C-alpha cells in the first residue's frame, strides 16, 4: 500500500473546466484528454489516469451546450455540470470541483486544451 492509502498505485484525476464561449475548443480538449483516460506515468514515475473531464456550463451564449452534450455522448469520461446562469469562472470551477470524484482535481481557467492537459500531468508529479 502507498503512503496515501492507494492500493493499485494509480491516482484518479478529475479535470474541471469552466465553459463559457468554448464551442470551438472543446472537441480538441476532449480529444487530447482521451488518451489520458488510460493509465499514464509522470516523469517522476507516478501512475495516473483521468477518470472524468467535468465540463461546467457557465451560461455560455454560443453553442457550447450542444458541443458538451455531443462530447458526453462520445466519451464515457466526460461529465457535464450545468449552472443556471453565468456565475463566473471561479464559481464554475468550485461547482465542478464539488462534483468531482477523483483522488486529485486539476482545473483550468483557459480554453487552451494544451494548458489543461499539461495540468493533468503536473497534478500528479508532486
């Protein structure tokens, strides 16, 4: 058993992404996260996998909602969180983290998919 109680040695990661005006970037983000839903290893040898990509709809006025629904249908690791209106990225982030189930959570405040995917790897690097 590892010091933190993990028996399988694989940390389960939740990625939280507030979505506002994200219709153009969400597909690329999910495509980039998909390989990380299988076990990976950081450069320091920590094993992890992304168990959920929480997309938090923060009252976007573009077509983000339709893209989010399509991604949830395509990828089993995509989970959707709906806010009743735009509360801002901090509230959306907290709503997503409150809904997460992973051992670790990583969040992004940008729509750049590379930033979020890198965050997932860094979260387990200790």
